[in-house]
């Protein structure tokens, strides 16, 4: 059961759609909705200029942007109870990852950060220690009645299935789907049986041969069955100051046409 949801609040044009989705999801679970946002303060002082005055003006500007974002979140959620805001002046990703301790699920936009308070969804997935719902920027709803599990027999994917159970338990139909391997049938069958014993209407979808590629075939299958949520494990390893992601994980973070619940 999701009892607390954490949504990233930035200054992007699609914020209202994300908040609408997050609020509707919180209402469905009678959950608390926490809005969290931050803006980093990196002072810049030119030669010949009083550093104290310039830094104070710069910090005032950052504080104004953070206050504006918080006020916008409060306006967008004014009609719902169990809403909380957590805003600060620090690196946006550091702040959101820290606030993850208070939530069951984190909601972030997909793709590259489009504002100064935006976050890299990959960093959040890999570092927060909580499941992350990555939402395409044009999406303002999540029915989650028809869900596709992008199955691979890995720790990350098993974690994702477990983390997604509050949504899977409420779904009308769940497909456990595997693409591009002929050895997945047994593990897919086990997952289908596991979900079925929980009372979930689950079925297998094994495609041993790829048509275009794993991500493209996954998107095509999700569209065919009219699913609006993909559940998947996230795979990557740390490089200097950034994460290197597996191909499918990168695609889900950057270009999925539907929302994705990812776990690492």
C-alpha cells in the first residue's frame, strides 16, 4: 500500500500535469502527497564587484524561485488534504533523494531536466532507495488498469515487481512480458503464478525473437494491449559523477510513451 507519495516540483511548463497525476494517485490510495523542490545556489562574482552585495542579490533571486515553485505546488493542491511541501536551497537531486526517506513512491518527469529545479530521473532511480514512477512530460493521468511487466529474471526486476504490488493488486490485467530470449518461459510462468495466487489477473507474453529491439517491441506491445504503465528493473553502474545505464533502462528514462515504475 502506498501511504506517502513524493513528487518532484520544478519550474517546468508540465508541472501541472505531473501534480494532477500525483494527486489523483494519492487520492486513490488515501495517501499523503509531499511536494519537494530545491534550487542550488552557486555564487558568481565578477572582478571589481563587491562580493557581499552580489551574493546577497543572487541568493535572493534563488529564494524567490524556490518560493514561487512552492506557492505553485500549494495552488495546484489547494483542494486536497494530506498535502505537505518540502523546499530548500540546495542541489535539486540531493534534496529529492533525501526526502525519499519519507515516501513509498517517488514521482519524477522523464527525459532531461527542463528547468533549473529539475532532476535527472536516472540519478533518482539509482540513488533514492525507493521505487520511482517516471512520467512522460505530456501525461496527466495514470489509470494503471492494464500493466506490462518488462520481465527479466534479475534482482532489480524482482524488486520492481514487489514495489509495484499496490498497483498490480488493483489492475484489471497484468502481462508478464519477455522479449528477445527463448529461455524466459519458465521464469515468466513462475511470476504469472505468483501474481495469480495474489488474486491478480496475470498472463504471460513471451516473444523469443525481436522485431525491432527490446525497447521498441516493449512499447509496441504496451500500445497493443492499451497499457499505460510499464514495470521494470533499472540497470546501471556508476561512472565519474554520472550513471551509465543499460540500453532499455536508458530508453525507459528518456523516451517511454507511458509511465514507468522503475526499481534498482
